[in-house]
C-alpha cells in the first residue's frame, strides 16, 4: 500500500500537469513570502520614518516647553535684577526679595550675590547662606565672564535631598558695570520643569531623558540614574554629538544598548539636552502582529486553490501533446515546420513563432562561424583592453591586453574576479551594467580595480582606476541584443594627478593645514548651516607672539619648523570635525562647527597652553612663542561671514594689546571684550 502511494506521488511529479500545479503552489507561497517580506521591509521603513518624525516632534515639544519655562524664570530674575539695580544694602535687599514672594511659585529660594561673590541676601532665609563666598564657584565665574544668564550644574539640596539647579542672571550698577548675581534655586523634582515628561506614557522601550551639556542626567524614568554621568555609563555616539551642540534624529544603539531610534533637542537657555528614545522592538510590535495574521490568511487561500488549479491545467494542457509530437518531428528532420489543426489561438501563435524562430536560427547558424572567426582576430590583435558579454551580462571573453591589465587568468570565473572591483564602486557599477543590458544603452563608468600581484616579486595589491565603455550589439532588423562589446582604459595616472591638484588648491604646502581658500569655503558652509538650522559654530583667529626673532636670528628654516610644530599641536588639540587653517605668515584660523562659546572657551585655553609649551633650539638658544587669540560665534545679526571674521580679528588685537599670550572672547551684543583669561 505504501509502495503504491509512493508510485502515484512519483507519477504526479513526472507529469507536466503535476509539476505546474506544484510549481504554481510553490510560486504562490514564494510570492506570498516575498510580498510579506517586502511589506515587512517597507513597513519597517515607514514605521522608522513615522517614529523618527514623532520622536522629533516630541523632542521639540519638550525642548520648547522647558525652554519657555526657563526663559520665564530668567525673565522674572532679570526684572528683580533691574529692581535692585544699584542697591547694596543687605536689609533693603532682603525686604525687596520678601516683596517678590510670588517668585517662590517658580523658585525654591532666591539669593543676591554682590560683585565679590558674597551672598548678601536670600529669601526664604537659610541659615549660614548670608556671607557665603561663591567667588570660586563655576556659575559665578561664568556670570562674571560672560555677563549672560547661566544655569549651574545640578546639586543635591541639603534640606530636601532633591536635585536642584541655580538659575542666575547678572546684576549691574548704575554705570552698567557688573555688580553681582541674582540666583533662583529650582528643584528638578517639584518645580514643574519636567511636568510634561511625568505625564508622558513612558515604558522600558519608550522614554525621555534630560542631560546637562556636561553629560549629567537631570531626568530619567529610573530615578536612581538621576545625577549620574551619562558619558561614563553609556557608549552612545549620538548622545556625545548632542552634548557638543548637535540636535536631530538618528538610528542606532540607545542608552541601554538596544537598537532603536532617538531624537535630541537643545534647551539653549539652560544648556540642557532633551533625548527621546524608542526601541526597535517597541516600534515594530504592531507591524509584526499584522504580518502574522496576513500569513495565515494567504496560506489557507493557497490550500483551497490547489484542486481548482489541477482541474484547469488538465483541460488546458491536452492540446500540447499534438504540438509536442510535431516539434519532435521537426527536430528529427521529418518535417520542416509545425502545422496544427486546432482552433486554440495561443497554440497557433506558439506554432507560428516556433516556425519563424527555426528559420532565423538556421540563417544565423550559417554565418555564425565566419563572424566569430572575424571578431576573434580583431580582439586578439588590438592593444586596447576589450571584452565580450552575452545577453545575460556574463563576460564570455577578454582579450590578452585586458587580461594583462587586470592581472588575471582567462580561466578565472567572472564571479571571482568581479570581487576585485573596489567595494565602494561594485554595487553602483553592477546596477548600471544591468540597466545597460535592459535598455540597450551604452555602459560608461569609471571605477577602481584591486589588482593582485602575479609573482613573488609583485605580491602586493595595486588599485587601478579604469574607464569602461561598452555598447550593446543589436540585430538591426529585429532590434534584438546579442550582448555587449566593451573597451577598458587605464586612467590611474590621470585620476591621481587630479586628486593632487584638488588637494593643493585648498592646503598650505608648509603645514598641510587648510589655506585661506579652503578655510573660506568651509566658513561659508558653516555660516549657511547656521542661517538654515541655527546650529552654533565658533570661529577662532590668532597670530603668534615673539615669532619674528625666530626668523631673524635662526632663519626661515627655523621659522618654518616652528610653524609645522604649531600646526601639528593645534590639529591634535581640536576635534576631527573642526577645521584648522594657516591664513598666511604666522596667522591661523580655527572653525568649530556645532560648538557653543562655553565649550569653545575650554578649547581655546588648551590651545593657548599647548602652543606656549612648543619650542625650537638654534645654536644653543631656545625660542618659544605664545598666541593672541580672538574667539567669536556666529550671530543672528551677522549678514555675512566677514562680520564674524572682523569680530574675531578685533578680539585677537585686543588680546595682543592685553600683553599677548591671551584669549579674548567677543560677541555681537558688546563690541568690546567679554572674557579674558591668561
């Protein structure tokens, strides 16, 4: 019984009808799998796009709300600062703070600090606060230097044990000089700053986090992570970029290491960063359930259709037996063409096409050998690299000149040597090759080929630039492609010369840094990005102090050596994304994209110290230089790049006037120097 069942199954697969039914069923399953796979792929793309848009919207919403709340608090403190302007009596200040008791809706406490950093009044009164010296704290030094509102790094309140920050605005006397600080203590847990975050539905796969620019966690769904250092706990490239001033969306590893999507926004008034996160698993959950349901529905439809397919194919394939018999007779030479007595239009069309193709085949066979011999003679004799490909795109012949150029053997299959095409060029070249085969258009492409050594003395790898030009060979009457014939030219030397010329046009030959032309182009790009997206960028301009004696006493060779060492140190101290240029002589420029003035201040100080440590020696005498640097950032009031460059130049002159070896920070709001440190 079992043997009979096996025999019936074997007969089923040996019939055309059985194979067609099986093939259609298998095709149905493959199509379903392909459609569902494409639906899954496209659905993931749509889910990712939608999720990124939602994350961007939520991050911007949170950023705007927190920025608005911080601006409101800063405005309130500025009004208090204006009210107490020019006043220094502690008792009067204490009473004035008590009169502004409504501010305690926004602040847990308010303090007044004089120009020397001493707390002179606070409300509500806290024991040991009055008389407290804050001159060495980071927020007081920042306020005194920039004279702009500033939010301190978070700290733990002594009474509440809650994380808190100090919102500070500068005080000015009647002459407009710095006269101290008005500060408001804000609790991060009870102030309502993060009220929208607490109302959001956050889960393990969808959550939001607030950071300071230094990487301290201000808000996290898991409270034990608040006040921790995010950079030391999480290896997240996009978080690092956001801490440097970048904002936007990205796909990659999240803070917990899972794959997912993330969006960042900058709370500029506070110097904070909002991070919104969504894991890939959480985003794809609805799509996964939908695909599973579709799979079972399509599988049931396929099972129900099999009996119907079997009956239909049996009816349709019966006339094919007559066609099969006559085709066999044509193959044996018993007849010259097929003649069917049937009213089935499709079979008559097949018979007519078969007869036409058979006639063309005989005509082509008669001239094929002569054409092949002629073509082989041409290809063998030409010194130009040439190849022939069939209509499937498979290269069937390469002449000796091309084999020698590529350093390969004629016995190596195409699938093996095609891997020697440079990975960055391979997919693009294959896509264009398929397009040329499909449309019968010319294939013109420049690509890199990795040529392996062919002997022990030449065992290394050499990258060749090749120019490939191939054209379809058509049968003119039927417009039918027989394949492709192409030429290959070695253009390596030409490409290398072009690359050298491009590099030399924008770089200083002595130091290898950007020259004025290259630096100006990158300045224009950064300024355009600032105008479009308000991405902050900082410009540094400096020249060298005490450089002239090196040239006068040691000669230009010693001066050149000093310039090269300075270029190396400056390039090492900045980020890879920053641009360093030698403007000419001993003048240098540094562009820091996506960087704020507070961050650039640390970079400027490190550059000043690093340059001061460089020295050269000539005839037993050691020469050192220092730098006088002007630092500024792009401003909304800048109409062109030259406005920022003039401001940076003026600041560098101010630094030299201060006695050299100094860094001066300038902003558009005040035409004079805002900060000086040496």
